[in-house]
C-alpha cells in the first residue's frame, strides 16, 4: 500500500480518519442529548452506562480515538506544508471561483478544534479546570447507587459566560471544518460523480450544521437558564 | 474600424527575463482597442506599440488562437484564462471589459511550472506525467477493423469528456496547492474507461500519480478551483474516478 507516502494515499488517510471523527461527533452528540431528559436518569445515567463498560473496551476505544486524531493531525500538517509550497508565489489579484472560506482554512479551523479538544478533555474528562464541581468528586444518588454528578458539572461550567463562549466558538470552527470535510470524504474515496457531487456538498454542510446546532444548544440553554441542574 | 467605439485600458503585466530573474509588474496602456479584439490581439497591439518605441514586447504563449490547442496561458485578474466559462485566453474577447479597466496579467504560478519569460511557463512537467503512463502499450498488429472492439456510446462519450483536456495547465494555475489532479485524472480516466486502456489501469494510475508528486505538484484538497478554471469543462468526477482507480490499484 502507498497509503502513507503517496499523494492520494495520504488524502485517503485524512478522509477516513476525518470521517471516523465525524461519526464519533454524531454519537457523542446523541449521548450528550440525554441531558435534555429523554433517558431515565439523564446524562448522569448515560455517563454511568459508559463508565460501567469493561475497562479494556474503554481504554481500547480511547487509544483508537487518540490514534485517529494523531494520524489526522500529522498528515494534515504535512500535507498543508507541502501544499503551501505548491504555489510559492501568490497572484497579485486573488479570485476564487469554487474554493470557500472553509476549504481554504482547514488547517486553522482544525487547529482551533485541536486546542478546544485539549480544553474539553481537561474540563469534562480529567476535570481539572474547575475541580470544585468535578463530577467524580460530587456523587449523587441514581437508581439506589451513588454516581458522579455529570449534570451538575456541565451546568456549573456553562453558567460561566466565557466557558459557554469557548464552546460555542469551537463549534463554529467545527461547522466550518466539517462543511468542507464531509463532502471531501466522498470525493476522496471516489464515491462521487458529477450528479452526486453538488448534492454531497449540500449534505455535508447540512450534517455540519446539524452537529453545530445540536452541540451549541447545550451551553446555550444552560446559560439562558432554560436547562437547570 | 472607425465605426467602433474604442477602449483604453491599463495593463499591469508580469515581466520576468528568465527563471532566475525575480520579475516585477510593469504598467502599460492599451489604446484603440475595440470590443471585437480578442485578448491576445489586444496584447499584439500593445506589443506593436512597444516594438515601435524600441522596447521589449510582452512575451506570451499562443498557437491556434481558436481555443483548441491549450498553449495560451495567462492569469487575468486572478483567474486562469480570464475566468469566462470554458474559454481560453485567445477566445476571450475585449467586449468582456470596459473602457478604463485595469487588468492584471500574470503567468501560471506553480512550483512545477518555472517561468521561462514574462507570461511563458515551462509546462513539461505535464509531459512527464504522460510519459509515466498516459498511453497503452498493447500490440496493435495489422490495421484493425474500426468496429472490432465494440464500445457502447455512453462509455465512449464519458471517455471523450475526459479526453477533451488540452493540457493547458489552467487547473494547476487555479489550484491554491498547485496540484495537477484534474489533468492527471482526465488522462487516467480517458484510458481507464476504454477497453484498450483497462489492462494497464493499475500500473498507470500508480505511475502517473507518482510522477505528479515527483514533478513538484501539490496535493488535492478538493477546492474544485481546477474545474472552474478548466477551459474544456473537465469535471472533478474524474478526480473521484482516479481516486477509485488508485484504491483499486492497491489490490491489483
């Protein structure tokens, strides 16, 4: 396989790892939406369900995600550096017909998402940003047992304007990144033709918009006081 | 000619003596231009004035001047071939401009296309991609009956759509990454679609895409600027097809 060396091979690696993360983002949003109460016990029950899985599954899943993120970032940076060299001197007049703000700034929206990811993990996974509301330290009763209070931690976090602002800003970057990335996946895998390509662009933007709206609803409703702990 | 209104235009043209010269923009005035002039004829007029004034004329590539050879190669106001849909520079007419317009004229800009002089670039990198596999090497024997290999019309049409590529390099010039994916994909597809080309499809796509990288072209990031720049309307579906051919070739 010329996956890691060739032009198209690395493009395919970017596409597959990117799409895997899109799938993760979809499942993550579905899980998070339990905060709105459709699951008996809300997000605390969902978190407990995830954490009660066998340890090897949890560790394996996290390592796989880490590997996917690393491959995507590594080749993303490598290809961007190569591509910047593809046209060493820019035109005096910039005139783009098809390229979009999103397609031209993948490296920057991607970098913002990566920075956000570090913050997000420190905030809700390792719970070091505001230790006093850390879910692992504040147990609440659920179905006759004591479980971490994820709801309390999330609500306390998003009551803060700056925290909500960071999350909303990161979701704008995610929307831009995916509005180019999703359609790009189909083109790169060769699952596209002249008839489907414009539709795939619309589909990708729609999925990106759906994820954006879904994700920002959580900090927004908490900050507005609609969703309470 | 006296019946026609004439235009006066300001041209800001890239002048560069050779590949090692840093190059710079020079400003010229194009006078007495009618709407019937093609863009290249307008440059001819400017060059006549320059020659009469004892100055170096603007050097540019051109050949057929009827939109089929792919020699003319100018980026006009930031758009390869001037940005008019499916039009080469020679078929771009001055009726698309207004009296008093300022027009920037630059050469194709890409690492793989070194500037030879002014608006002429060396496009032999595209030939190297063709040499890497843009052919079939099966024995043809004696003169074959024209209808010996039956090809359904839609298949022949699809191959023809890819074969429309004239290799002008506008796709590379338009691509922010200086990638030659649209060119290479058109050549790969044109042969992979037809029965005579299928036999070598796997080695062809590997060799041609390798040559693409070796020549210094960038990688594709699906901006689709190439498709907008292409004077022959080559669709990015051929890039998707080449990606498919590449994936298939890994298991061939």
